[in-house]
């Protein structure tokens, strides 16, 4: 695990301070999050904290991501669902089964059972709200302006049935069955309140002696990602602040999801020199063109101005403000029946403080001139507000729904 990806106790306390939240000396709820990457916490990631787990958590190897359409219509019903989900998520994160073992023989079991006996596998469950949720439950005035639907981009080929959603659940674990089990059981608990709209699974394996995992184009992905231990940058670029317009989002963030198919057939026939020019990095070690090591600075004389890494981060005045925390997963969903080719690619996930000033301008530049566009298709899109975390006894979403009926 990349040292830099660990959120230190100090940075967490700093975050708490920055958000104006109280953290008790050493044992505050948020401090648990500081244990994410420490030895002894390898199996279990605390569900509770000032921020939700699954954002700064060093990336697990498996993803099950679900989006839901609401069937309920009132804030009170939404509160009940989120209470149920929060309680279940807290239990699942410890590796326990849902409900008691003693059950009525005439009823279906409380837990579907496929994770029985499996370790928690660093399971994290992260909940989010889509832009459409607010009107549906009559809370239109509480929708953050940051949570605007994304504009269309040139080249988008979006499948609307696989896009958007009122609610989302991101389950990450080092075991595919544990992640899937979490989403499946939360879906079951939502019966009658919310129905599954789409589901995306993903995987991401890190080589043992190499910090940065690779995407399905064969390149290291994440070399110049935001460092979650960089307090100042995280406060500036990822965590929503009470002053951002909707105080209930303080300690939350915004997630952009894009299902990006890779045309592996044509990519795999592209010369390596061209592949490297397109990204602006060497394939073998991830060093920027002209550099020798992955973390070498990008030399504008050696990396083409239209390379992916320069369009995504122009490294000019003000572009630091656009930087996002990427946490995507590879996917391989069999064949795309329309073309008879692999339906595989990158399920791009990125956390940020305001998609309008971060994802949108980056993607506008990429959609206009990225050499990668010949080899990729954006097939689905969604944006969610990720509310702050909760203490034991509370529920995710309480800052929004606590005082409503
Ligand atoms: C299939 C689609 C994509 C692939 C395969 C891909 C791959 C990569 C690779 C290999 C790197 C260089 C290593 C690194 O710093 O992580 C990179 C960097 C980056 N990508 Fe992408 N990317 C894709 C889509 C996107 C999208 C849609 C965005 C945002 C709109 C994006 C934003 C970035 C950013 C911000 C960087 C870091 C640039 C830097 O600071 O040097 N990427 N990407």
C-alpha cells in the first residue's frame, strides 16, 4: 500500500479542525479512519467516522457499485431507509452476518449467506445522493449547487439506463464476493423503498512490490493522483466545507462516475511509442516522457501538450484547483453484443469538492483533444453527493434529514 495513500492521525485531526467538528483526544470517531492503513487494521476498516470510508481508504481490489431509483417519496421514509442501510453497513464492515442466527423457519433468512465465514476483507460501504433525489422527496432547496447534472461532452455515447440514479452504494473489498454480498443485501433491505437501477463491478490489482496498479491499457494509473495525506490539498479539493452553500454537506464530497469502454482491439494494435505519446508516460515504469522515474516531474519540453497527462493537468496557474481524487476500477463485462468486441474498460470514479470547477473543465479538454478518444467511449455517467460520515448510533444522511419530517 502506498504510504502516501494513508491518512495520518494528524491529517484527520486537521480535517476535523478545518470542518469545525469536535474530535475527542485520541478516541474521536474520526480518528478511527486514521487506522485505515495501519497494521492490525488490515482486515477491518471502521465504518464510522467524520468522513465516510471508501474515499481516502487505500484502494481495495474489488468493487461492487450500485445505483438506485427511489420508490419512496418523503424525507421520513428516506430517513428510515438510510437508518436501516447505516446499521447494516456497520455490521457488514465488521465481517458479521446481518440479523440474528435464530430465525423463524417460515421466513427467508436475514442474510443471503454467501459471505458467511469470510473475513471482512477491508469492506467499505459509501453512500451517495443523486441530483434527482432532492425533488423526489420534496427537499429541492437542500440540493447542493455542486450537485448539478453533468453537461454533455463531445463523443459521449451514454446509455441512460446505466447512468444516473437517486442513490448510490459503493462497496469496496479485497474479495469480490464480500463486496457483492454487501450490495445485494442492501438492495434487499431497500425492497419497496428503492430499486436497483444499475450495477457495476470492477477489479484492480496492485503488484506486490509496486505501489501503482495498472489499467486495462496496461499503464500505471494513479501515479500523480492526489495524496490523501496532504491535508491542505484535500481540504481545498475534496472535502466540502460548511461555507460551500449547504452546511449539511460539510465533511462530504462529490463523486463523478463514468463507465468508459476501451477499444482494446485497436489499442492492442497500436505501436507502443504512440501509446506512450498519447498518455505522456512510459508504459513500463510510468515515468513521464523524458524522465526516468514514475515520480519525476513532467517536463513540458518532452511531453506533448496534448498528451493525456497534460490535458488532464495543464500545470499552469490555477490548475491545482482542478485536481481530483481518482479511485476508479477496471471492468470486464464480457462481449459488447453490438460490436462483438470486449466490453471492458475503466469505471472512472473521482472524488472532488465541486465537479463544476474540477471534473467538468478537465473532461471538456479531454473530450476536445485527448488522443485517447480514438480508443475509448464514455458509455455511462453519474454524479452523487457523498454526505459526511456518522458516529455509532447515528446514520449517514442525518445532517440532511435530521430535522425534517
Ligand atoms: C479509459 C479512460 C482513461 C484512462 C485509461 C486513463 C489513464 C490515465 C493514466 C495512465 C494516467 C497517468 C498516470 C497517473 O497519473 O495516474 C492518467 C492520469 C490522469 N487522468 Fe486519466 N485516464 C482515463 C480517463 C480520464 C478521465 C475521464 C479523467 C477526468 C476527466 C482523467 C483524469 C486524469 C488526471 C487528472 C490524471 C493526472 C494527470 C497528472 O496530474 O499528471 N482521466 N490517466
